[in-house]
């Protein structure tokens, strides 16, 4: 891409404007605008330059161009676009129009209109900006990771060598499938590309996405210790291996590279500094928070997406567009549960009781904020310590359920669960109660009791046992490992299968396309996706679908299905 300040300097060399005495104010605005632009204070630069962009102003062409440049640098491509159109309409014979065309192409790329951007750059052929235009084109084409969209561009601009070269490179870097052979041969022949590089057997057989697994296998410890500490990792890895086979059968080729890493920051750093890591299409792990910053820095520096397979801590991924949680964070679980409660339960009032523990306090806080934000009212917001059985029972018995739409209890303690159920059984048997899925494992409460009441469970790890795919996986896992699959085995399969399909569909930079993918049904999970129902334009760092379940005839069903 062309150097920003070289371009501005070239523009200003078109000729210094003689500023008459009566135009000192305009000259001051113009000078200030250029200085602010150079200082990267784009909003202020736009404000200084805007009054000079009218047709009557002697500074109009230069001010319009610089205003558009400031707007683009200020992440306001729409305003840049409007100003450039105005410049073209009002000053079509301006000597710097080639620069304006270049800037317009840049703006169109930023707006995602690749076809119009490429068409605009074609107008610069034979000009002094032709070389810069090719660089700009290549830069944005390399960022386009939607194969279907790129294929359409390649067909529309079939005579453009740069489009063809980048497309051929992307085919070799993971997009290639046998049905692409004729297209690749045509490109190589038409543009005289290196046949050994693009069409050799070695090149076409080496296709696949490289995926690094940074997981705590604990291989340096005694097997007896490893078996205890790392069973969850072993189970997850076993699930991934079965997903690898399933993807292979669908023509999706992943190459897994495993590295034994734990909570030791230095060991993770050493692995991430290996030369081959920069060639990875995806990194799964590390899983511990102590190593999150190291992984996040690697992701940013190398533009490689990193997935944490188990964490529910949003801080692990916050603020980094290349780091994702496969799980739903605690914050997302709470917000989605509150949204469901607000939509489904009436009146729009709630009582929230939560355990005196960090995770439960955090969950309750997010739930309360979201419920109020949506328009609900929280009548009671109380903390309990279930170890104090008498105080806990007293608090539940003192709750007034009149005009309350639902009760939310965020504690997995038996004392809290038994008292909450006793309360609604005695005072409001039809009142909805929303809580954790862990209540299903409390032995002091029967499933029949839970079934008879309006109890809803937040079930982020729910697996649909009725799906044929679930039965198939259980049978396959048993035959392969002589053990029934754990929740970690299901998670390992689901995670690698989901991101394997994302790699196949969008390429290594699939993070830019997760909003297009939306929320979709998983193999075992009822939903996976990284956009929320309230904001489908922005990609979130964690899984935005949280199943809410309820017992019906002793069968757990999802009450908020994706479709």
C-alpha cells in the first residue's frame, strides 16, 4: 500500500495556493486541518476541513480529498465515500483526481464492496499510481477469506492477474479441492504462473489446515499422576481424533500438531516461539488463565486465531479479535438466561438469591443488570451462605412471592436448592424458577420433584442424547477406547468439528466471517455461534448460544431452540 504521507505530500505539491488577505480564515482552517491530519487527530481535522469543501471554496478539491482521507483513517468509510463522490461530481477536472480515485477504491474495500473497488483501480492503469493500485489490491484481496465471494470476483475479473494470483495462492493455502483443478490449471496457463509451485503432485497433496494443540498432557509426570490430573485432556483429545476422521470423510483435511503445555508461562512461550507456529491456521489452547496473555500476544502478532476449549472466563479473550472461548462465558450465560426469563415470564419482576461465592456473585450481578436493562424489576436481591442452614432457611421463608414473575437462585448447594423448592411448593407451585443445571445432580431432590415444578435450568454443556449423531459417537468412542465418552470427549469432538468447518468455509481468518455464520446447530450441541440475537453484526469472543432446559416427563428438553 502507498505511504500515507507520501500521498499527501504528492497532493500538496500540485501547487501552493495563494491566500489573499480576505481569505485568512480559510487558510487557517486549511493549515490546521493538514496539521491535525498529520498528528492523527482525525476528528478535529475533519471539523477544520469540512467548511472548505463546498463548491465555492478555492480550497474545495484539496480540502475534500484531505477530509475523505481523515474520515477513512477515522474508521468512517461512509463519510469518506460521500465526500469523494461530491469531489468527483463538483471537481471532475481536478489535477489530483487520480489520487481521489485511489482513495475511493481504498474506501470501497473498507466498505466490503470489492467488485467496485477493483473496477475503480482498473481506471488507474497506465497512470503513475498503477503500481500503488496493484499493492492496494493485493493487500485487500489477501484479507478476503470467503472462498465463495472470492470465486465470484475471480470470475468477474478473470483478466486481472493479481486477482488470479492471490486466488491461486489461497487455493494452495487451504481452499483447494479436487473440483478446483480445472480453474487452477486455467489460471496457471493464462498468466504463466509457476506450474511446479501450483500444480505439482506434492503441492496439491499437501493441502490441509495445520492446527496446533497446546494442552496439559502432563507427559513428564508418572502415569498414575497423569491419569488422575489429565483425564479431561485425554478425553477431549480422543474426541478431537474422532472429529478429525469425520472431517476427513467430508474432504476437510486438518493436520494436528500436539504440544504438551501446562500452566507454566515460559513453556507456553517457548512453544509459541517455534518457527512452525506461525504457519498454523489455528491454535487450540493453552487452557490456563496464567498463560492467556502469552497466547493473546501471539494471536495478535501473527494474525492466528486461538481457541480456549474450556474456559468460561471472558477475560481470557476480551479485547482480542483473534482469541475465542469455545464455551459460553459466565457473563453470557447470565445475560442469555435473563433475556429468556424476561421474554417468557410474567409479570416482569424477579427475586434473585445467590450464593456467597465469587462465581455465583458474578453470575447474579450480570443476570440482574441484564434483566433491569431489558425493562424488568428486581424486587429482592439477596446473598446467602448455605453453610449457615438456619439463616438460609429463614431467608427463603421470608420471601414474599406476591406479584413476582419468577425466582432465580444461583447456588449449586443442596441447602439452597431444597429451601427454594420447599418455598415454591408451599407458596407458588406454578411460579417459574431458573437456576443451574447442577441441581439435577443433587441426590436429595428427585427428578420427579423437579419435573412437577416450573424449574428451568441454565445448561451450557447440554448434549442432545436423542440425536442419532450422539448415539453414533457413543458407539464409536466405546469401540475405540473401551470407555463411554465424558462431557470433555463430546466437547473435543464438537469444537474441532465446528472450527474445522469454519476453516474450510472461510479460511484461517474465519474470525472475520463468524457474523455471517451466525448461530447454527452443532453435532451434539443445540447451538454454536459468535453473534447474539440483539447484535448480529458484531462478532463476540465466546459462544453466544446458551441452552435453557426443562424436565418434561423426566426428559430434559431445550426450551429455547436455535430454530
